[in-house]
């Protein structure tokens, strides 16, 4: 299927690894020029080289910095001639007990997983509407749908973004100008982040990592973890012309792990 995105420009945040990288890879495969961001310059440049190898005719630019800071956002936006597609992404806050979290930890979580996406949307959405095309995909978490007790910082910050998007995406001056805003909610995907988080549990249990991973994957109806490429492909579809009638939605990709009807 041709998504009719060739020649568009995308800003993909936190794209040197994992799900962000997979989203950038799928967009490049559709002929989209991309600006990718991350804090680690060396890893980011290696990812950029991999993306350029997919399609030498596509432009791939890098913006090294922390997207959760004002300076990081300014550099990323400056690197992108125009933002037709925005993929918001940032690492989630650490787990823990809410009784131990300070105000500063809450603000850090809100900055990364709520206020940064809103700031980038604010910087790009009106120009999208003026041009008559725009796609915004926020990578959030399956915890928005089914909160995880130890991830209270993430539950709170990402749910705040979800509520904001629900109101913004339905404004006729955006939806009526072919600007869509949707949230992609990953469940358990086989990424470095999942493995590092599971390693802590394995250490606590005194069990090998691979055994703990196997137990966790068997608890998913699909009997496996998701892979990053299928997540990236779904992101690319949400950015396509074919998805122009889909906006304000929370799309859960979790292999059936969420057991609710709605």
C-alpha cells in the first residue's frame, strides 16, 4: 500500500533506539524526510546512517539534545524545514511508590511525558492546518488504558496528555484541515527498555532474565512480545492519507493483554 507520504518532513523524537527508531525507519521506507532526536550523539548518528541506507533519496537529519528541554525542542524544530508529521516520544519515568516522590520528580515526569508533547504540538499544529495536512502521533503507554500501580508518575503524566489530546484533536479547525492527532499505546515490546526493566525483577527474584521474560510473554494472549518494526509500521499508517478520518483516538498495541471490552 502506498501511504502517499513521499517528500513529507517528519520530526521523530527519541528516535535513536526502540520504538522511536522503528517509527523513523517505517517513515523513511515511505519516502519521508526525517529529523531524529536523541541525547547520545554517537548512537543517533549510527541510527541516521542506518536510515539513509534504506533510501538514499531521503534526507535524514539529526538533532542532538534533550527533547524535554526548551533548547532541545528549539534545535529539533530548527533542523526540520517544515513539520508535516510529528512523532512525540520520550522515555518514561521510573517506577516506585508515590509516597516517596517529590514535587521535583512529578514535574520532571510531567515535563517529559505531558508538557513536552504539548509544546511541540503548539509549535507545529497551526502551520499544519494552514498547509492542509498534518499528522501527530504521540507514543504513550498501555498504562494509560490499564494503569500499573508502580508506574504512577507515568500513569499521571501520560493520562494528562491523553485528556489534552482528546479535546484538541476534535477541533474543526484542525480535523477539518486534514490534521489528525492520535495516541499509540504500546504494551510489552521487545526493546532495550523492557529488558532493562525486567532485569531488575529477575535480579530481585534470583532468576535468569530469559526465564522471567519467557514467563511474562506467556501471560500475553499473543504469546509473545511485540516487535518494534510492527509498531513502526502502525505509526506510519496513522501518518498516511488513508488514515485521514481517524483522529483523537487511543490505539492500544498489546497483543491482547488488556482484558476490557472498551
